[in-house]
C-alpha cells in the first residue's frame, strides 16, 4: 500500500430529479511505473491505479480501466443523471492490491 494516498471527490449536495450533475474526482497517488530505481539501485515496485469505479445506490455509473501511461494524481470528471437521493461510492484499485474508497451523498428534490 502506498503511503499518504488521499482521494477527493466533488459531488453537488443537491439536485433536481432527472438533472445531469458533474462529478469530479482526484486521488493523490505517485503512480510508480516499476522501471525506476531508488538510491540503493533497487527497482521501485510498480504501483499504478489501474481501475476506477463509481456506483450510485448500488448501481454502476462508470467503470474505467486506466493504462500505465496515466499521470500521477489521476483526475477524472464525468456526468451522471440522478433520479433520487442517495450515495455515490467511488473506488480506486491499485496494482499492489490496495483499494481506496470514498463516498458522497446527494439530496434530490
């Protein structure tokens, strides 16, 4: 597991039923390629976020496969239609087996 990984999400607090909302996510992660060496000459193990998912009230909204060329601290922005109040669940999957999660609620009127 990579130290100091922080996931941040931005979801509107409120929306109207049927409204398209913009969702932004950022995860602070070094995205190590596995090709660099440390000061002792040892290869630094690969550690890349390779998958991102977002579910709303248990239903998948987006499922993205990220390739090794993705930048450090990957930022993703996408849109979703909300019909009811609920919770967005965000999940990032690391090559080293680590899973990072964050959630955000939205109220629909």
